[in-house]
């Protein structure tokens, strides 16, 4: 039997990463419910983020320079207006996080230390805890949330279905330790993170399989740019799941990529190891496919105290039996960040009334076809505040209790992972994508635990089939070049299902 929880008009936020926490804090002192599937502060991609937060606070930097780098990395698909707004808000976001208790790394004079990452023309990466920025930011925000009486945290609760009438949210069906619960609310914000858990090799928590995207898609929301998945080129090549990340900041400090023979195979590429992530990931992928192991070698970097600069990476390497001070680190590409997601406007509104999204689950247009390093935590912090402002300005409307869906269960992406890993990885082709669509379709329309993960996987595959070009993080071996026109993609679930059912997905408008 489904229990009823009347929120008394309070909005519900799904997700306990930076985006969800910032949204909840920005709504205070207005009451809000925050749902998390795991204990607050754990099992979020935010907590695993090593690199930092990009912000143009250096004396030689500006928001316009930051924007230029973002647009270049985005490969023609960024929404320039949205990107300019988010990046201009970066310095204020850093100040706000500091006020909320984040201890950013500073020099002896108290000035914030700025790091360099790939495709940035300036040092503008703000860190906390050396290489544990996400962890330190999450810890500070969780403390603040715990201290805020207007925020009710419901842990161990997974969102199962949005209940929608006339394209408007009227409630949320969740699964808790005490069984199913219907949260009566007409305002929901999705901040559930990414999709790395849909792949065999990913850096996100295994539970991050796009559950927020499945919620929104089933509710009829428009998705955007789903085909663009960023594969981080340097995940620690080990048996752990998820794979541990070797931050791009290591290459920013001068580490190089070599193979088992010690050959630096990217030396002649423009930008070398600090080229954009899609270029580096493809180079590493091709080198591995050619039979090599690939290593990140920081041993020859002059003046780098690796253990002091990268304490978390040092620890995870040593846990895997590797000493990064004296040994090269084995690496491989892994699914890391999703540029696509729920299509939203500047305020975070989706195409469904009463549904907002922010963070990695949303697609604002900031990242385009390829995210610029460390713009993601920035987007989560800035857009969480914007979503809160818009929710606060939206009047709650009391509605009658609707008919509730039944038969919801926990999701299991295990059967979807090998399908996406084969077809929608670093390199793709039409034949593989069509085969994946045929495999995913019956799972998507089933009542099985694989249904929600398969829905997200199917939409990604259909979007990838429709984009008959290579652009940014989307690389098709059968369409290796750009088309002349850069266009963002949009997709609804019904269209994806029809395309897969008809087995001609690339021909469906």
C-alpha cells in the first residue's frame, strides 16, 4: 500500500550532490524536502570530483576569456547567452561557497591558488583539499543543510515516478525503507547527477544511471543533446567499480601519457596531453585498441611534490599497489560526464510545468558538445541558486490526489551496461548503434528492473544515430567529419520508442 506524504506545498528536490544541496540552501527559510537514495553526502558524483571549480578570478583572466575557452571546447553547440551568464556568475559563486564554509586552497598570503586544466587558456581552477574539491564542498554544504531547519532530508528514498496531469507535476512516487510513498507536491527539482553507471567503465557511482532523466522522460519532458557523453581519458585502469579518477590537474602540472615502451604517443598532437578531453580520450582509446597499455607518468615533472599536491590520488593509487611518485599510473578512458540531459531554460524550468532540473541531469547549453574541464561544479552551484529563485517565485497550487501508478521497483542497470559499452562508447558507428537500439527496446518497454536504465540508454542511442557527424565528444567512425550546420538535438521518449520500434531511428524526425 502506498503511503501519502502531503508536503503542504513545499517543493521536493531529488538528489544530494552540489546542485541539490545548493538548491535547498538557496530556498531557505522556505520549507523544502530533499530526497536522497543514500546517506546525505555519499554516493554522489560531486563528492568524487577532484579537479575543482572553474572561475575567472585571476588578475590575468576575465569572464570573456573563460567564455571563449568554453565555446571552443563546446565545438559549436554551446548556448552562448546561457554560457556567458553562468560563467559571469562564477566569482560570486566562489565567494558564496566560501561563506557556506568551503575552505579553498590558498597561498601564504591568503590568496586562492589557481590551477590549470586542459583547454583552459589561463590558470582558473579553484581547489579545496588539493585534489578533493568535491569532497570538501559536499562536506561543507551537508553541514549547512543539517543546520538549516527549513530543509527536511529524507534519506534512503529513491524517486520512482513523477505523476503528471495536463503536463503539470502533481506529485512524486518514491520508494523508501518503509515502502512506497506518494509525495503530494506540484514543484519538483531533479538534481540526480549523471549516467556513468550505464557503462561498464565509469567514474560515477554505480547508482548514477540517469534515473532523473528516466523520471523526466516518462513524464513527457523534452531531452537535449543526449548523444554527448564525455569520457575522461585518465581513469585508473583497475578492477574497482566505479573506476577511480586521475584528475586532469595531474596533466595540468606536467604529467605525460606514455605506453608500455615509454613512448609519448601524444607529443605531436596540438595541445598534446592538454588538448580537449575528447581528443585525448580518443587517442588513448585508439592506442589501447592497438594493443598497448597506457600510463600517466608524472615522475619527470620538475618541482612537483606529487604526494603533497595530490594526496587523494596518491592514496587511491597506493591502494591499487601503485606508487605514483616512482611508477607511471595505468589509465584508460571511462564514462565521466553527460553534456546532455533534461532540456531547461535559464531558470532551470523543463518543458513540464512544475519540473525543474539542475546540475548534470540538466542540459542548459553551457557545455555544448564537450564540457570544458571544471565547468560542471560551477554550473551546479550557480544553477542551483537560479532554480531556487524560480521555484520560490512560483505559487504552489493545491490539487486533488491523482490516481497513483503501481508496480514500481528498484532499478538495475547491469543488463544495459554491456550494450552501451559496445555501442555508445568513445567511438561509435551506425551498425552498432542500431543493434543497441534493438536490444534496448524490449527492456525499455518491460516492467523489469532494467526498464528505466534501458529508457535512458535507448534515448542516448537514438540521439547518437540521428547525429550523422562527429562533433565534440560524439565520434562516429562512419561519419568522421563535421556537418556544415551545428545544431543541438532534442528528443522525447515517445519519439525514441517509435524510432526503435520502426527500426529506422535515424530517419525519424
